[in-house]
C-alpha cells in the first residue's frame, strides 16, 4: 500500500507530473507514486455540531454556499447503529436532512425533514438555491411510499421550488431516474443529474433546462469513454466542462455538456466525490472505496491535483481505513471554502470533517 510521504514543494510538483503519467499505467509503480505525496493539512477535531447535542447521522455530499464561507451538507437523519440501515437512514425519520453550517461548525439553517429516504447529492446554484438528490434503491422504498428517485430544488430558506423525477418510481425515460446520485447546475441554469448510484443502473447524465424541461440524456453502462459504472458525483468547471466521478471504473471522466468525452483521469484512485477549487485551480477527489479487493494498491483519502493538467500534488490519507473492508470508509464527498479549508463528508464514520492548511 502507498503512504502519504512528506516532501518539499519542488519534489511534489515533479512527483505530481510523473504520477499523472504513471498512474494511468497498470502495475504497482504507478499506484504507489500517485500516493507518495505531501499532506499539508491538519484535521480540526469535533468541528461540526448539531443543535441540542444531537448525534450526527451519516454525512452525504457537501458543498459551499455562494458566499464562499458557509457549508451545506446532507446529513441522513438519525445516527443509527444498525449497519443494515445504511441506504435508508431517513426512512422513518422526520429530522431535517439538509444543513447549512457557519464557519465555526454551528448550524444556521436546516430543512428537508421527512422528504427523503436516502438523501445523497447536493449543489448550490448561481442564485443560491439548494438542490438535493434522493438516491435510495428501489428495494429500499416501502410499498406506497412517495419518496425516492427525485431531485428537489429548495430556496435557501427551504421552500420547495421544483422537483424532477417521479417520486418512488424508478425508470430510465425523460420523466424518471433510478437512484440519482448527484446534481450540478450550470451558470445558464441548465441542470445536470448524475443518474445513478447503481453499477448496472441507468449510468447516464440527464440534462434539463432551468425550468425543468428535459433536454437530453447521454451515457450508458460500460467501460469506454462516455460510459459509466456508478456516476457517484458530478461538477462543472468555469469552462462548462462536466467532471464525473465514475467510481466503479476508477476514473474521473471529463465531458462537454452534450456528453462528448474529452478526457479520463485515472490518477485519483476510486473516486466517489469531486470538487473544483476554481480560485486556486485545483481538483479535489474523495476516494472512500480503495481497498485490497476493489482497488488494490491504493489508499483511501482525498487527492488534490492541478485542474489544468490533472497532476496529483497532495494527498490527505484516511488513516483509519481497513483495506480488507469493502463497505467504504472515509470521505465520499469533498468541498473547499474560499479560504482553502477542506471539508469531507463521511457516511459510515458519520463525520463532517474539516481540514486546515498548516504548511505552504
């Protein structure tokens, strides 16, 4: 297994460029080199707290408010101890599932109670509205329940402004999703939904206009460019390119808004979440699934690279991972505020962690 080594900035730059080349090649050399990188971050202990001292449920996707300071996060209701409930934690709960945190980790707003079974992805659009996906699997939806397979648009105060998808009904046409994992809204207002969370599900991106009208869908299950096996996360850069965490294919795919494949980056491990730090020209990828079975030779953690070249430059190792455990650990999602602080959303550890930079 690779480890997070401490090296100087010049050597880190060289390693990042070499790693970009070698990580795409089979074999342990590329795997280890892509991880032999500095970690200039310190974890802030017990950063996020919920009102009334309530225990933290599984943390889903995280993103940053338009002000660059506040953090939005999906928190799956109750801190259930039964591992069999992973996948429907909000099924029997009326507790809010969407939270806005101040920089000090206290909650300043929350909403969405009773609306989701398995809230998963989140995005804040250019107008400050909050979009949340319900990625629950069909077999986890109680009979007659009108939740799941939807994307909900909220105002910043929690008022429902729009819903996409048919509640509780999986499908692959213009009106249905199958476990939509994530969503991103373009500056134009067009909405791109990563549909879906299953390895052999829809595996497509669905594009809608800002008023919710279907435009097109692209992608299918497969291994080639423009094909997917679990679209776990999606985001967009300043050029309008889509970055997709194609998790079971162990790659980040870059596409244009019509679905044309532009590039695939294999140097970020087994990506679950992807976030672009446009201010600093960086890409951050959360890898919660690399282990001795699913992605041998890679460690779990958050990889940070150059947005132009894809060269991996830094690596925040998740130190508590068991490489024999294929259930997933650590951060599945990642975001960065305007000051460069990093936030990791961890479903199974039930943690919203904050990392601050301590070295140049």
